[in-house]
C-alpha cells in the first residue's frame, strides 16, 4: 500500500525493552521512506531512554495510561488529540489498548495486524502469516518490518541500532574510574529478567562466574534495575571477591553506555542482550523457558547456552518443576566461554 506522504507519524512501540531495540530496523525503513515526516514513538513508562539518540525518531512519548485503566486512557487520548491529530499510526503491539489509544487520539489512519476484537479499530489491517502461528514465532525485526512494508517502506537490512549521548558516556566513565582502573576490561553480569524468575540463571552461578573472572584480573559489574537490587545483592553476597554493583544506579540511557563500553555481557534472555547486540558487544545468553526463534537475528556476537530438556521452551514465567533448563547450564561452562571470548588464559 502506498500512502500520500504523511506529515506526522505515530508509532506505538512494543512493551519489552528488547522488542523496542528489535524495532529499530523498522524505524530505519520508515524514516528512509518518509524523510520529511515528524516521527513520534510511544513507549511504556520506563523505556523512554531506549530510543534516546536514535536518529530515526523525532520524539519519544511515554504512554502514561499504560495499565492505568479506561479512564486514564480516555484522558490521555483526549490530551493527544488536542495536541494535533497524527496523519498515520503504526501500531506494533497486537493489544486492544494500543489500538484504542491511537483511535482516541484521533490518528487519521491506523495500520496494524488486524485480527481479533480490535480489528474495527484498525483502518489498514495487515494479514498475519499463517506460518507465524498463534505465538508469532518469527524474528521481532521481521514482525515490525511486515508493518512497514504494508505502508510502502523498503527494508534496509535487519541490523539493530542504538545510540548514546556524550553526557551518558562520560558519567559511566567517571564512575568506573572512581571505583578502579577504567582501562581494565569490564564484564557485565545481568542476573535479572523482568519476564519472570523462570528466565533467571541462579544467582549462585553468576557469583561463581564473577569470582572466576575477577581472579584473572577482569573487573565484574553487576547490572540491574532498582527492583532487581535484591538479586544483584544476592550475587554479590555469594561472591568471595567484591564486584561493582550498579543495580538502580544508572538510567536506561546510561545502561546503554555501560554495556557499549564493556568487553562482555553475561545475561539471561532479557533486554540487556539486545542492547549488547546493537553495539556489537559480545554476549553469553542463557535460554531456558524461551526459544531463540523469536529473536534469531543479530546473533553475530551472541553465544547461546541452553539445554536439551524436553520441557522447553514452555514460556512459563515461573517454573512448575525444578528449573532444570537453567540449572543444567554449569558455571564452569560459562567461565570457560567467557575467558575464551576475552582472550584470557583459563
């Protein structure tokens, strides 16, 4: 479908950090096709920093009504409409609420995958390929590019991109210099996953790897959100050496800067792994309840560790049995891979 050149475009981004990163090939295609349009991207609270310094986006809007009920959505829709109606809306999530907010905001033409109860809210419904199945087993980059293709945008590769601001880079460097030799290699351990505990490799295992790395002269930094501080503290308490603990210390913009300058990221299948991939930083990623099939692009610098347990992938947020898919990945194996990646003798 070809559109008359819209002057204003509103994109509703996905709700997971990693999925927002994987939407950047679609944003690149959108910007290339509609060079002069004002492109605004809506994100849920907490994700505003992901697309900061992204050259394809003119404005990032926080969805204040996210999970706040119908009244909040009505008020936000009215407020957005009063600012001025967008010519085109691209609704990436398949939720009813994301399309409804665009409709309430008066977006003139809404494009999205148009199945289910929300189909009357979508002006241009894009068919969902049967091969994707109910779980949408397709790379997130391809999922978004399918919508961009529907409005005439040519794909310009599937590589993901992020940027950082000089001030954020400087603050990270200053903190690293304050706590030690800034020139020393940094390995970031990110033990959390907002999806749920089923995705999390054991804290004691992260601790064992952290000690093994620090024993060989590699600085270890623990990374997490403020809500994950108890988890990073559990890792630190289980370690014999003392790591840097940055849980809740950095904004999301600064988290990008920290990961960008790290030598290696060791993490669960969560948002941090996609930030590392966007900056071509090597990563070791644990897959347990989830499958790589939905995120199987941009893996050049990624080492996937997983087991062959028959119960996975289950996509459960809490493991109902013994978490064997994660406990079966041994710290010794992770340490060996980490040292090899860093070029440090084991």
